[in-house]
C-alpha cells in the first residue's frame, strides 16, 4: 500500500479553503439585519411648537445625559 503524502496535503488545503470560504460567508450574512420601518408616535407638544398637519416623526433619538430646551 502506497501513501501519497502530497495528495493528502492538496486535499487538506482544499478542505481548509472551503472552510474559510464558508466562515467568511457566515460572517458576512450573519451581520445583515432586516431593515424595518419604525412606527414613532409624535409626542404631545404645546400649540406654539406643534408642526403643521401632515408632518410625521421620522427618527427617534435617545440620549444618556443632557437636556433639550426650546426658546
């Protein structure tokens, strides 16, 4: 029985290449998330700063510290 060492090296390299390719694809597709539209309810505001009818909120932001003041 003869053992072809180089044939085993080529087979190992091929399997390693397939493993690396599968790992790269898994990382690439694993980080993709579904984009979903946010449903944001507009807060109640005083009549002076209430936007005209037909306007809707498109982004909701959260802050850890600080305030937002209206003049």
